[in-house]
C-alpha cells in the first residue's frame, strides 16, 4: 500500500473539485472579488485553475464556455478562455 493511500491523500486534485473551484472563482471574479483555494493545506495557484479551464473548454457559443460534465463557466471573451 502506498503512503499516500495510507495517509488518505491524493497526488492530484480530483476533476470534480477543480471544476467547482474554477466555477466559484469565475463567479466571484465577475463580482469583483478575489478568491484563493487550498487543497490539503497547499495553495491552489490561479495558473493551475487557468490551465484546467483551458483544457476543459470544448465548445464556445457567444460568451459561454461549456465544459465536460455538469458545470457551465460563463466568461467574457477578453479573459483569454478559448477553445
């Protein structure tokens, strides 16, 4: 058994958690608020969330980006999110 498993830790942030963080960060950004997330006590860098959103963007329609799964992230085209 690996130590991570024994300790109850994961090496990577689960997909569902990253989706939730990206969605929350985007909503708060539209409200003019800054948001920081931590995972297992470590700060999740904004660049990491940006990469995740870039990987997940699969279809752009107007000012919306639909991601795989249940989450919808709305954006302004000037933010750099693109398919």
